C-alpha cells in the first residue's frame, strides 16, 4: 500500500512540537509479501506556523470589521435620537421665546410664568437626555473607566432608597429595601448606584399614591445575587417589553403625574449590568405593577486565593497547576480546557492570576485575553500566556493586548515562578 500526505504531530526530546507529512509505501517480495517500508517525512512546521499566523490575522480582521459594524450601528442609533428627540423640544422652546420677545404680543403675567415653566421643563428634559446619551455612548465605546472593587449591594441600595425617600413621601408611596446586610459583589460603586437610581426613579413615576416600591432578594446563588425591584404601579404592556432596553427604540412614557422621561434610563441600566457580567429582565402586568429582575455576580469567598490554568491538554493543565501550587501553596487552583470556559470562571472567581495556553479550540489565548480586557470585572487580572510559537510579532501582539508575560514552551516551574515574581515586583 501507499501512504501519502499523512499529517503527523511529533514531539522532540526538549518538548518542542514538529508538524510533518508522511509519504511512504510498502516494499514487497516476488510472492507479494511485505518485506520493508520506505518513505520520507516532510517537515511542515514553518508552513503550519505561517498558516496559523494567517488565520490569526484573518480572525483579527474579522473582529475589526465586526467592531466597525457595531460602531456604525451605534452612530445610526445616536443620529436617530439626535434628529428627533433632541430637536423636537426645541420647537416649543423657540416658540415660547418668540412669543415672550414679541413686543406686539399681549402676554399676561400668568401666561408669561406658564411659558417660562414650559421652557424650563423642556431644558431640564434635554439636559437629562444629553447626560444619559453621554453615559450610554461612553459605555458602548468603552470610554468609561470602571473602578471595580468589592462593593456591598445592600449598602448601595439603602443609600439609593434614602435619596429618593423625599419624593416618595410627597407622592405618598412606600419605598423600602428588604435586602439582608452585607451582600458582597464586585463592581463600580458609582455605576451600580446609577442602576438603582434609574429603576427607583422610574418606579416613582408610575406608582400611584399609597402604592409600594420594594427592593428584594429573590435568590442567593453560589455565584450570583438575584434581586427584584418591584412596584405596584401602572405596569407595562407585554408588546413593549422588547423595546425597554434598546436605545434605538427610545421607549418613553409620561409618568402618572405627567412627568417626562428620556426613554434612555433602562438602556443605560442594561449596558451597566452587561459590563458587570450581569443581566436584567422584566415581568409586568398592566394595572398590576412591574418587577425588574437583576442578576449581579457574587463576590466569591477567598476570591483572591485562587489561580486559573487554561489549556486544552489535560496533562499540561495538571502540570501547570502543580507549578502554581508550589508558588502559591495556600491558593485554590481551578482549571479550564478552553477560552470560553475560562472566561466564565474568571468572571465567577476573579482569580489572582491566569496561566493560559495560546493555541486552543473555540477561543485561542489572544481572543481570551482580549475578552478579559473588555470586562471591567476581569480587566486587571494578570495573564501569563504560554505559547509554542517563537514569532516575535505574535508575542509582542499579546504583550500589547495586556499579557503580563509571554513564555515559550516548554516552561519549567522555575521559569514560571520567575515571570510571576518579576511581574509582581514591577507592579509595586
């Protein structure tokens, strides 16, 4: 028989990998019996490395194209809002100003005060709309610097409730938090406060006198808090649910007392929670009230005493875990077999550091690193990338993407420890 172009992966004594193609055939005697084999092995390691680099560049190009498309969508959404929602109120502002400035207009003192009130309300609404547009656009483009730290959701909610008690009393609405003390999470305190301020403010607009607004803990899971912001207000039609969190829909309703809204508050809430690896959903019945269900990642106990090892090879995971256990004997070492799994574990446990392979299925080390840096809750985790590539360009690209260090296989315990110690020393 003949074998042609059979792909082989061979390991050198030093642990390095050789990619080869086998071309061979059997040699037979006069009776047709196989007496020997002859053939050649073609080293295609350089070709494979080149193919991998081409795929990396294509993947990076695809990511850039997707980012540009998303930015273009954001631009269209902003222009849609700017062309309608920012322009419309100026019609009434300019109209009332013209009447007030027209010497031929006979305007009574009562009408004058009424017109000035309309101008003031429109200006305030525009200011609120602009502020929320700025927050939303900066969230979308990653221009808001998140100050992620350990926070207490219970304390944040208590402060938000306290700041709205005056309005609640004026409207004869009961506003209360039923959360237990010390609900630890990781997040930006200012942004998380914005979430509850927006939701409570919305609830106050649509809850009648003698109604109730409460913030409750629905469930305490190992890795997340599930909260509810409930009101006994007007409710939301089910057909409008899908519009609530989309800025392009700009879903806005007047409050029960005629309060104007920007229609952007829930879009901002949705973006903030997404940046915190959380989520928001809605349950509502018209005339019965509304419940917004929020999910926040929970701060895991001993979160600073864990380290994450990522590699699709089980043997390598075990080996690198042993290395880290020597370096950090008091740490819990957690493992993942690919980048997607590792990303979820990083969000959940917030490990002190990550050691990851570069070449993995589903999500390679470069993509994994990029995703980590886009998440406010994981962006500061040191990542040590181990690669079989000796490409200076690839290694530099990973460093520029935020890798703490890039090491070439095979890596010894001493090399890994030296890289970690150097990074820690430079960080001080």
